């Protein structure tokens, strides 16, 4: 830690007043922002000075829903089916795999500007160890699902209470062993996986534990049509109705996706105060949620974690949706360039409003004196970002994680001049590749038909 001065930058504070300093400075002392503005007095000579000329200075991104499933890359995109490949493949991870994959996961998050991330992992203890060294901030949750994943490949839901109990114990152990660790950068949440993958009593038990210990509850909600059908079959309700009747649907819950939520479900969510964690589904009525005042955060979800790319996908997706519904969803006078959410609104979802949705906006999400020094800088001195009359619009539309120059979390510099400072990146990536190949091989040995499918798609045979 120590003192850091960021000077000469275009500063978008992302505060509620939308304050921008077109040429300003940020002074950091230890883990907090001490002063910010066009003119900043430094009480002493800072240990580090970052010249942000030609850079946009932003709060670190709040990645509100992520799984870090690097081991799917190059497999799921080719032979993917959520219930026949994705979920079964998760069952082939072992606890020590996360220690091998953790540094690479942290490297990707930091490169992408995610200083804070809500991470749902089956075996999160190994990842927590990586976070201690890497320096980023996480809300960790051990996902709790209790179905036989092999049977699920054939569409059969076989519930295994003993599996659910083991997963619940992992979640409790995670809270007891890691909550508040790493100078407070690691906190925890409870995460029953989805309404079709966790039993009602598990949701109630997680809710009670979360309330007792002041934790948030997070789940996947109405993420697939199969989930909707299974919950309807078992309980005669939609997933949001089911959680409401369990006493779980309230402002302490965040639900990821909500792609198959009905209009009635949306009104129910609006009334409950629940937050929605939106990733990239074109079908999602994002503008409807925002205009209803539903808290919304953005998450990269699974296969890559470039937050700027996620913003761009959402712009394209929501404009496509606007055209499909005839202009009613955010388009003015039929002009696709006016479609909402705007570039700035999406950037808010990735920063302050994402933090609000996760209940951590008192600490992060905007650049304000007294808040945690979680900051990124985006280098605009390249042909696709300069010249520009509005740097915010340009970085949202055209920026990538490769343009993120500095990343600071808790007052520590994790990335300087586009190079990681806390992770030996080449070593981390090499180790991750080796372990991923082992995980995929275990899966293919048990499912040779999936190997054949994959080999055909990759033109290997």
C-alpha cells in the first residue's frame, strides 16, 4: 500500500451525480481514496505516481456473476449443451484443481479490470488461496446443487440429499474459514445453484444461515426452459413464485439471468427488492428491469471475463432486441443509435449500480473520498480510441481488456503499464493448461461419444 497519486487523467467517478473531471487527479493513502478532483493537494510525496495522460480513470469493475470455467474453452463452444455437457463436466473437477486454475483465473479478472467479482465455484477454497496472493476482491460462494449430473445428461432429475449436505458443509466451511480474510478482500455468500438443482429445504437452510451471519444469498433463476418446466412439474409454480413461497425472494437475494421470467415474475421480482445479475442474453428485457427500478448488476458468467467486451455485447444485444420488438424497448423514433440502455448506463451497471446490487456500494463502485481505492485506468492512445470527443463512449464501444493499463485494488497496484505485478502470468497459464487437459481427459474417458463429437468439430479426425 502506501501513497499513490494518479494525475492528468480523464476521471469518470461514476458517482450518483455523474461527476467527471476532464483532467484531474486521485490521491490514495493506504487502502482508501483520500482526495479526488481537478486540483488535489498531496500531504506528502507519494510512493507511486501514475501519469494518466491519455487515460480514462474509472472505478474498478464489479463483475457481479462469474464462474471462471476456463476448462470449458475449446470444448463447450463446439459440443456444448448446458445439461448434457456443461453441468456433467463440472462434476469432473477436483478440489485441488482450483489451486492450479486459481492464479490464471485471477490473472484474467485483473486484466479485464474486475477488481471485485462475485465468484461461484464448486470448490472455492483453492481459489481463495489465489486471491490472497493476487490482491483482487471477491465475494466467494460454494454452489450447492444436489442432483446426479450423469442422470441429468439424459434429462432425469435424481436428487441426492447426501450430495446437497456435502455441498452445504463446504459453503459453511468457506464462510468460517475465509469470510473477512485477506484484509477483508474475501467475503462469502450462500449459493443454492438453481430452483431445479437444489431442493426447497436447501434454499430455506441457506436463507437461514445467510440471515444469521449477515450474508447475501445468490442463485440462478429462470435461466433455462428446463428449469422452468421442472419447477412447474414439482411445485406447480414458476421459479420466482417458488422462491417467494419459500420466503427466499427478497432484497437479500440476487438472481442470475432471469431469461425465462414472465411479466408476472418480473412484477414479483420488482416488488420483492431482489437484484438481477444480467450477463449477455439478448432475450433479457434489460431496459424493462432498469425502468422498473429493479437493481441490476452485470456479470461475465463463464468462458471469458473481459468486462468491456461484455458492455459491447449488451449494446449489440439490446439494440437487436429493440429492433425485434418494433422500437418499444428503448428506441426513439426508430433510430437504433438512440436505443437504451446508453453507453453510460451500461458503465454504471458495471460499477456503482453493480455494487449497489451486491450491497457493497458503501465500499466500491465509484471514485469518492473515503471509499476503497479500487481503480482502473484505460489507455486511449491508440488508433481505435483516439481521436474522440467522448472517451466514455469510445472505450465502451471499442475498448478491450488489453487497453486497461493500471489496476489498483485495496490501494495495491495489481497491474502497471499493462503488466501484472502480483502473478507470474506465464507460469500460471502453463499450469492451468496442463490441469485443464487432465480434467477434459477424465470427462472424455467416461463419455467417448463426446470425444468423438469434439474431434469431428475440431477436424482432428
